[in-house]
């Protein structure tokens, strides 16, 4: 059914399906098309994603997905009472991880020059508020669980460990507040296109695809910190050389400011990995997923001292001159 509608609306034959990322996709005449289902997306948000895509394509990024116009002169079509749009990529390069830090820095630099106001997709300047809301919501769940008594191992871990991770989150919020009071942002600190979670897989897979529906508009330090977090948890004993290389490559395009470094560090202090595990459990997952989340919370709990060591040595590992840049260190680490 969807194949007929795509041909009718776009004149594109669905030749074969592909497994690329989290959205349905297919190939036609050496172009990869991605089907984006539209549920509650606002018009303003769609326009912002379109503008970000167009800007980066104009700046020379060949791997950014472009919006495909239908024959009825709209990007949006309908199939089985479901609205959708099509993205297209006609440069299908095999993924290589070489110089990923430099590639990310260039991507951020290109996106910083966008002159269209990004509001719906923006998170820049909102970390403090968003983090406070997240902690408050989890604290309410924690208090409820405490009163009704935990009834399985996951909930026992949660009740025992949440106060520690909440304190870590509050430290991260304070670090952001102090940064905004004591430091001044530079040119590098302007908003740019980021990912919800930038990891080694973001541009990975079979091809390098930069999908506008994976993006948000934020401070570039978001992507470095989330990449670093994933690297650490994937390689807790051997992450140092890869992390140092990634940050050095990123700085080869433009050196980091003290403001940038401090936001990057604040994001690493904020234990998003732990909070997402709790949120995943209370969103009613399958039994198999619940057991996986139980293993995760156990691991984060047992290795909390190791993560503190990661934070303690972070600036030294990435060779950031904290004294010269007047960057504060957490004294309790």
C-alpha cells in the first residue's frame, strides 16, 4: 500500500527495503529514501528541521538528508490515515570513523551560521530547567516507591541509590549555574545542530546518514559529552587515548573556550545514564527489558566510584589547562 502511495505522490519506485537507523527506508535508483511518520510534530518544528537540513546542504555537507517534495507541492503525504514525509540521500558513502572529532567540529561550525531562528527544536540555555524537572519527577517516583516499599530487586536498587545520583545531578546543575554567572560565552558557544545522543553509531551503520529528525539545536558540548560518556561505558579501562584523540581532533578546527569546557563537564556530571535507566523501567517495559535495566542499574551502582574517577581525571585526560583557563574543579571528587 505505501509503495503505491509513494509512487503516486512522488513518482518514486520502491525497489528494495533497507534497514537504516530507526525509520523505515528503501532504495530507488541509488538514492536512499527514509520514511518519517508524522504524529504530533508541529508545523514550526517541521519547518525548523527543513531549514537546518537546507542550511547544512548549502554549506556543503553531502551526507545530510534532504526533504523530498511531493507532486502535490507539499512535503507531507498520507497513507492509511498516517501522515508522513520522505527524506532522500543520494551520496551513500560507507561509514568510516577516521577523524570523527574533526568531522563533528566541522559539522557544528557549519550549523552555527544558520540565520533562521530555531525555537521548537532548541535546548540551548535550558539545561538547568530541564534537569531540575527531570530530578523532581524521579524524586516523586522515588518517594512513592519508598512509601509503598520496593517489591523487586530493581526497585530496591532504585530506593537505595537515587539519593546519591540525585546529588550528582544537583552538582551538575550548580556547575551550569556557576558557569553562566562566572564565565562569558564566546563565538564557539553559539547554538548549533546537535544530536539527542551523539555516539559512535550516529553516523555509523551501513552508510553515513545525517537525518534531521535525529537533531536538536543546542550547545555543541552536548555531542562531545555524550560521545565521551558512551566511550567510557564501552571501554572503562581503555577509553583515555580515544577520548584524548577525539577532543584534540575537535579542537583542531577551533579551540574550546573555558565556557565550552565547563558545560561539557557539567553534562558529564549529570548522570543521564542512570536517570534514563530509571525512566525506562517506569515506562512499563517488557519483562526481558526490565531484567536488562536491572543489570544496568546494578552496574551503575557498583561502578559509581569508577565514574567519579572518570570525572576526576577528565580534564587531565583531554589535556585541558584548567588553571590557565580558570576552570573550577569539584572538590568532593
